[in-house]
């Protein structure tokens, strides 16, 4: 079912692209793409504009429906696993100090430091 909707979706997208490229601009004559007066005989007295506009609208509605259908299919197939959900490993008792990865500072190491002391202001 998903593959059928996907094929219809892709074909509809291509049809929309082709129909938009075939349409003429607002100021262009409708007969420019088909010859001098051939557009009125092929598409009637209204020219090709109304045909292309209606066809583009139809394919845009189909494209929207297939997009919505693919989103629903993807949502239904998605499963939420607990692979990436973090869990609490251990919790400390209420009165106990919290364990930390940062080592505690020992105060008697100041004299054995490799960093020279700052000069005193005179």
C-alpha cells in the first residue's frame, strides 16, 4: 500500500512540474507555445490557460492527499523503542551526599604546585 501511494505521489509531483512549466506567463500569448492560432482549435475558444489551471489544481489536490496519506502510514509504522531512552541507574538516599565525577580538592597541595606564585604588590 505504501509503495502504491509513493508511486502516485512521485508521478503527481512530476505532472505538476510539467504542467507549471507548460503554462504561459500573464502577459504572454496563449498561442506562443502551440503556433499562431492552434491553441484555440485544440483547447477551444478559451485557450490552454483554463485547461492547464484546472489540471494543475487537480494534481495539487492529489499531491496533498498522497502527502497526507504517506504521513499517516509513516506514523502508524513507527514504533517507539526504549533503546535511546536514558534510565536512572542508581539514586542516592535522601541524606547522603551526591557522588560526583569531579575529584575533591586537597588543600595541602598548594605548596607543591608547579605554578609560581604571583608577585606581591609593593
